[in-house]
């Protein structure tokens, strides 16, 4: 411990210490009189009074009040030293700032002047370097809910995303401030119930991962389970991206890993599958997982015995391609379970083996904890050694009440594919907000739609919610 300034040069010399082992032997040790010193976080320093403080107030300040906690730990101002100081990172909470501004004119006996303008961070997330006010308006724009009779979700009340609720339509004003932006479409009749998050695509490779993030933001059961996961790097980056604290999904793709640098892997459904597996959470997997059980029955042996085939847990239901340009949705679904006849070996009682004809089909079983079903509409076929899209029309699809495999589903999300092949494509997310759909195209303003495209045109993936 040195009371002098750390900027002054101090010479440290070795000291000698002598230890008596017994009356005949002694031990001498020479060393520098130094002890280990450790850095602590701003949160851990709360409540301490320190003699000397070296504080890092750069880009790692991510909550309102963090800078105040660090600066107020030192007893004397002359013993405070700042490292990587960024004044834009010093901010206060928006609700606290607005409440002080409301109370100061009401003070007794004389009103107090309003506080001067300061950096306000309205979201409980991690800001990045730059202007906090401009970052809040650029990344996440909170839009109030306009419908009063919305259907309440059965998910737990704890949410992963900050949602500002509107006060009940009883004449009272909303307590929370409304955040707006000059880029918001105020002339629309309805806005999404979640804050609008715009994810840029300057690299021209982020559209498929941007689409996946927008879809996951609109799954309430998934968000509730994600917020309860143990802290991890992937979980933290995913939550920050979903709250709009990153300009794009580049960091998320790097954290997920995989071979997504290869153009063949630039697929929204493939990235969603890798992301769910990388989270490595049983609770989240249970929301999407279903069981495919192959049923193989011999048609020639006596009693038509069943072959013992292990069931498989899947996260995505892949629908088989069609040779027709138009089919009903139920026909496409039934094709997954349609029976095929194959020649397979059978063991006879005498120990010999013969080839018999077997009937093969799939049984799709849903678990009680399953909330969502991801369906990939295979609209690609091989043409002269190259995969090209054949956009068939899927008719008679009920977006609000579709019966499948003995359960009822409603569409809650979709992936639109623009292009002629998997390699040359652009992905767009369709997300349901109550009775309306919103089309999220990277960082553009979401477009409101009444329903999905007719015939599911250009739709390659559906996200269905079981009810």
C-alpha cells in the first residue's frame, strides 16, 4: 500500500526476514514486500469505502447508476483515477429522471428548477459506445399496445423482452413514458405489441439469422424459458440481440458456431436448428421437440409382425417435396405419414433370412410440454445438378385453427424466401401480433398485413403454436 500518487515513481527494494526454526537453525528469506491486488466489478464494490480507486468507465458500463457507484467509493477526490473514460456511458434511469422532473416543481416551500439534460438509458440492457439517446432510438423503439381486448398468453408472466403495457381504457394516463422515433409508422392503424428491433444487413449475409431472431422474439413461452436459463455467453448474446442492443446478428452467428461461413449454410431453418441445439436446454427443447416413430410391418409373414425401430426426437418437421404445383395443406401433411412398401429381410423360425415386403410409415407423437411446431415446406428440387425453387401453391391452410395429428395449431410465425435457389436468396420474417401479421425485412420498418400470402407463396417455414 502506497499513499503517494501512482503517477510518482517509487523504488521498491528487497527486505530480509529471519526465522528461527530452533536453537541451532535459522532461516533467512529476501523478497519484495508486495501482496496481490485484485480488481472487482462495480456491483461488488457497492457499499465499500476505499482509499484509492482506479475505475474503468469505458464501454463496459451497461446499467444506469454503475458509474455513480464506482465514483463514490473513494474517500478523497484526489485519490480517484479514471481509465478509459467515456462520458456517454454515464447515464441515469429514464423512469427516475422523469419522476424527479415531475416532483421538482411541486417542492415546498418553493419550487425547484428542472434538472439539466443528461444521458437517459430507458432499457435494462447493455448500451454500446456512442450516444445513448441515439442508440436507444436506433436499436429498439417501444410502441404502445392499441388493442384492449387482446388474448392473454398462457406463458409465465416473467418475460425475456422489455414490453411496455398500455394503461386500461378507463381514462387514466399510462404511467410509463411512451418512446417514439421519427422512423416509426405512426399513421398505421395498429403496431406490433413488442418493441420494434431493426437488425441491419450491411454484410448481405445476415438476413437468415435476422429472420430467426425476429421469430423467436414473438414466441412468449420461449422467451419465458430463455430468461430462466443459467447465465452463458450464448444466452446473453441472444437476449441482447433480441432487445436490439446489437446492430445486427453477426456476433450471434459467431457465438452459435457451425459452418455458417459457407454459403450453403445460409438458411434460416438450419440456423434455427443450430441455435436451439447450442442453447442446450431441456426446457427449451421440450417446447419444440416431437417424436417420430417409424412403423415397419411385414405384409408376408404370419401375424404381420412389427419391426422394433427406435423412435427419434426431432425439432423440425420436414415435409416431403411434391411434384404438383398446387396442393391442399392437409395433403402435404398427410404425405409425411403415407405408407411406403419396401423389400426388407425377415428372419424365419429355421434361422434363414428372406426378403419380404414391408409397409413403412411414420407416427408423429407430440409431448404434453410441447408448445410449438416448426414445419419446413420443402419447395426445392434438383434440376440438372442444381437445387432450384418450385414455389407450389398450398391451399386450404387455416392460420388460426389448423387440425393436425390430433391437435389444433395456429400460425404464429413464418419465413419468406425470395430467390430461385437456396444460395441466391433473401429471407424475411412474418410475425403474428394478435390478429395481424407484421413483415420484418432486416432494418426496414415492419409492414402490417392481414394474413399470410395467398397459397403460402414464397413461404418455406411455418412456426405453429399448439393450443
